[in-house]
C-alpha cells in the first residue's frame, strides 16, 4: 500500500522523531533508495556523520521495519524519513532487479504482524496526539538580522577561528619540545615507555585543540609494539619524523583542508559534498576489506577499503567512520566482496583517498579483478613512494601487488614474495596468516603498507577471491 503523511504521523513515537525525520528527507541524505513492488518492500541507506550509512527497510504492506541505527525509538527517524520519501516523492526509489542479502535476511527472520496497519482513519487518534507532520515540516524560524548583527556574528566566527589557530600553533610548539625530549632521552627505550609518554602529550594537545593529532600520537605505542624489538627504534624515528613534517606543513598553510583535518578537526559531510573542488569519481567499486580497531581514546575506528574496478591502474578509496566503543559493534553497511555502482566524493587532499558515498546506484555482478597492468610493475612499492612524496606525513598506503605468494621464514613469520623471482622483492606481513593461503599462487594482492609491514586485505587466486582482512 502507498504511504500517506497521516499514517506516518500515527506511527511516529513522538513529535521530536517527526522533526528529526523531516531533516532526512532530502535525496542527498540517501545514497541508495530502492524498491520491490512485488514484495511490497522499500529500502535505503541513509548517510549519517560516519562513512557507513544506516540500512533501513520497510514493508509497505504491514509497516514492518528494520534499521541498523542504535536509536531506542521505534520507528526511528531513518525509518520515518524513508516512509516520508515514499509518501511525497515515490519516484525517488529505483526498481531493484534483486533484493539485497541484508533485506532477505530480515525477511527470513521477521514475523508478519497480524494487526491492521495504521491508517489515516485507524490508529491515528490517541496514538497521534501531540504529533504533527505539518509542524515537523515547517522550516526553522529564521530571524532577519540587521547588518550590524551580521557583522558581529561574522566577527565572532573569525575570532573563534583565530583563537583555534593560535591554540594549535602553541600545541605544535609543545610537540616540538616533546619530540626533542624523546631524542635526548634516547629512542632505544622509547617504545617501552611510549604508552605513558604519548598519553601525556596527547592529553595536552587535546586541551590545545589539536584533537586529531592527539589521536594519532595516542596510537603510536600500538604501532611500535606490533613490531619486533629490534625494529622499534627505526620505527619510532619514522613516526616522530612524520609528526615533525606534519607540524611544519601546518605552520606554512594552517588553513589547508587536509592539514586541518590531520591536526585539529575534519570537515562535515555536507561541507565535503558542497565543495566544488572535491574530486568526484563515478565508477564500479568492490569492498576489498575492512579494519576495525578500538583506539585508546575510547573510539572505534572502522575503515572500509574500496577498489575502483574501472580504472586502468589500481585506485582506492577509504570510507572512515568513528563511533564510541561503549556503543558496541555496529551493523556494517558493506561486506568484503560487495560490488556496487556509486559516485564517490573525496575529501580534498594531495593524494585523495578518504571519500564519501554520495550516490549508490545498484549492485554489480562479481568477477575477477581487472588486469590493472600489474605485469609491467617493476617496483610494487612505487605507489607508496609516490604517496609519501606528496604527503610525507601519511602512514598507510594501499597497494595492488603483482603475482606472488605468501610464505613463511625460518622464524615462522609471513612474507609476501614476488612470483618467478626468488631473488626479487619480499615484504613482511603483519599479524598471523591463514594457513590455507600459504604457498598459493596469487595473481594479485591488495594490501596496506606502512613502511614496515603489509596488512593484507584481499587477493585473487585460482580459487577465486580470497578475503584476507
């Protein structure tokens, strides 16, 4: 059945939910809107502040619904917004050839309600008391301000921006002094004492508004302890050297979007999408892996790596999301191996990598990766070197390695070894490796390289796609 606004009004738990839903009815908030009329289903993906959108599905027959957001209100604002769009702009939904697996999974587990769905004449009485679609649809009251008030507001904004810039500059001065102290004390013992040392300077940087930089420093001990003891002094030099380069670059261009993002705070989704200079790529993408890490500041970092399947050379995109560890693990919007057609908008940077899904157009059939010209690659680390030349403060770089295999050395550590060249390049692999992939001929391998270890994501072999993340 079709939705009408009175039905949505009756289903809403309260007026606040309706007001919140009204702000999500813009098409730009929904990279994906699809329907299956035969099954009486509509579904979509609503992009929030993070990279992973919330997945929402509604049965238009009995008004059953499911959303992956953590809201304790039922239905949540995303569900109400999806119904609202169906009522006011039904042409926004694309007819889907197949129903996504996550929708089918919900259908298999749910129980159809036996009660009649709420309509404009049934269930809208007491349940709708105090709730008004009309009130929720009203734009926020705009007061007309005179020229003097506008000037005062703009002056206050400039003052806040200048205060932040001054505070961050002071934070970087303290960072320089802290790095000098670490060099004076000796890096041979830095790794063992890095947890407490990094925690102190990170807390100080947070106080001085260099929040993003503080989070990066807080993660240095974990990066060092993942290495062998004899490798840690060199790794510490690299980590501290990158901080020096980042601080120097910020001082030369404090308003640079990339540097502000790495030192203080990032742009909002709306700001990125509205930026006319932001790189946009309309292509087919494959989810090649994800990394979920709990940080010391209590946040969970969820990185989803995508591969451009239409590019003649390997091109990647990173969807990055942060959420409190106390919220528990979120339902992922993407699964390794998924393929879809989408338009991505990249955060402005010297080497655009982090991106947002602006519009998702549908799923794509699976298959082997393109050749990407990997047979002509002489140096598998050339892409990393190019990335470092452009942004020497960066850490992990995505790579597409040519034919090779994963082997173990005499100490039981895993290495990626180039094929057909026993004396050629070999790169150490981080962590443990599934024994079933050892010795397999890998036609191509996607991985992250941090200057010391490979973090494997996925590979193509004679057995098909291998998920290694």
